[in-house]
């Protein structure tokens, strides 16, 4: 082979990567994945996602599990930091491999775009995929656009993860199960639990006192344990796997059956804890909480749980005493930021914008950049749900720019500039 031919050698293999946010992985994603498999072969197609939960609720491991429920091989669902960067895939590439990025046709106008020309007049790295002979990944990358497929969800035509996230919390248990079965056949029960953990169950504001207050009066330690389990979901998985081999965990499940109608049982269930979590929270009491609050990993948990000696009589006495003492200090255990208060709004504006986009009232809401201890101009940036939803869609479709976007969402000036550049309708006014 001549030296010139060596340098001009074309790729002999293709690796196709489908990057995305996948908050969560849904039938639209599965349809695009299936199209890519037909084009390039299943062993050559990978789905790539980050572990960033700063603006949306699904960590990488949950994305991967839901995708596997939908039919994506777990070995081909990979974690990356920068989804559209060739360097994220060096482990999949060699000197004869072409790199093709897969996106939906609805994203044809979204960055990054193929076939751009650099300032010096030379072609950019990304080119449109034609199906013909291609350069290897060190020379060029390619962009292929597959068909966009809408899917039925809760009676509506849905084509984005943001629409799904908006609908889920308000759905009935029966509707959730039906929707999950359609999205993840045969895995609906497990999928509902994962989706509920990430997206929650919306409760009317006026009902909080109705169920939470009596529950908190019943046992503050159960709520402390429940919160710990909520924040350390790996521990729930550990308990689920271990309860048959540790005698007192089985006793806890049997003991708690007489408390099905107790307010705290109902409250913990509404927080989304599984049955094993509720049993542990109630059965453990102060004795377990004193041990549990210092646990950091599975090894420590395993050692502690196997030596732990519960005292159900002691727990029952705690319940009675707490009820008598009217202890209500744990009411704020799961309290979230008050996004309707300019001075308490969540500082993470991506989370606030996702919250605004989920509203159905069509009314404008504000972003506040109040900083405690600093002078505040009294100005607010107002945006309506449709505009917020459109913005979050752009963020979702361009995960590699999320860090830069978050940086711009730190002041009214830079946020307004960003919205203007992206044609996102908004207003800046003084607070009334």
C-alpha cells in the first residue's frame, strides 16, 4: 500500500451512537433505537447518557434499567460525560471505525449540526450520513436522522420525555401501570416504582396536613428512618435482597401488618417507600435510627443489620408516647424549595424551569435571582409553561451544553440573553 493510500484508507466498521437525556427512556427512544439497529446491526449500536441529575431526575443506573426493560441490551447502554464528543467513545473505536451519531428527525435543527464550515473555510468534523463510504472517526463523524414516532401516554400523543414527566405525577395508579406496561412490556411493576421514585406522586396541597400531621405525631423515628431510606435508595435494594436471610426483617414485615391503617404507614407509602422500607422504618424505632444514621455503605449496613436486636414492645411504647407528647417537629422532613417565593426559590434554575414547564395553568411564573445578604434589584424574569417547556426540550436535546447553560442561568442579564438567543419568549419586570 502506498503512503498516500494509507492515509486515505476508509472505515471498514461503523459504531452508531444514540446520545440523549433519557429522562426517562420511552417508546419514542425505542423506536429510534430499533431504526438504528436495522441500519447498522444491534452489536454496533450504542445508547449514550450522562449521570447528571442537576436539572432532571433520572440517574444513569435508572435510565439504563428502564432502557433494558424496553429492550436495549445493558451492555450497549453506556455512560459518558460529553455525548457528542468523539473522545467519549475511544474505547469503541479503532483506526478503521466510523462514528455515526443517531438523532430523531425532530432534532434536525438542533445543535450540533452536520456539514458546517469553519471560519478558515474547511469542513467541520460532523458530516451528514449518506450510507456511502466513510472516513474513520479521527477524520470525521457523521449524523444520521431517524424517524420521529409519537406514542400514546395517558390518552395523549406524546413525543418527548418532558411531556411524559409532566403527566406522570397526576396519573392514577391504574393508569400508571397501564402506561408502564405499554412502554416496558412485562416490567410494568418495577418500572412504576422507578418512575414514582424519580417523578413522585402529586398530592393536593390542602391534603398534606390531613395525612402528614397525624403520621408525624405517631413516630418521628419512623420518619427519620424513612427519610434515610428515601435518600439512600441503594439501601432499599439491599434490604429487598437480604430480608429472607435475616430473621428480624421477616419479623418486621409480619409485625407491621397490624398497622396497615396507621397514619404513619399511609404517609410512608405516599412517600413512595416499598413495603420492606415501611416495615423497617416502623419496626426499628429509635434503637435502629441511632445505628442507621451513621451508615455510609453496604458493608457497614450488612454488619450492623445482622447484629441488630429490635424491640417491638419498645417501639410500640414510642408510638404511644409520641402521640401523647404531640411531637410535630418532623413535618418538614421532605419539604422542597418554595418556588413561588422569590426569596426561597430553588437556586438551580433548571429545576425551577422544569417545574414551570410542568404546570398546566398556562400562567406565567418567575425566576428569582435573589441572593441572601446581597442587594436585590427587585426584578424578576417571567416565563410561561409552554416557553419553559420549549427551553427544557432544548436542554434535553443538547446535554453536552448543559454545564454552559447552567452557568448562564445565574443572573437575570445572562438568562435573558440566553433566552433571546434561543427565541424563548420571556419578560423582565420588577416584582409587584
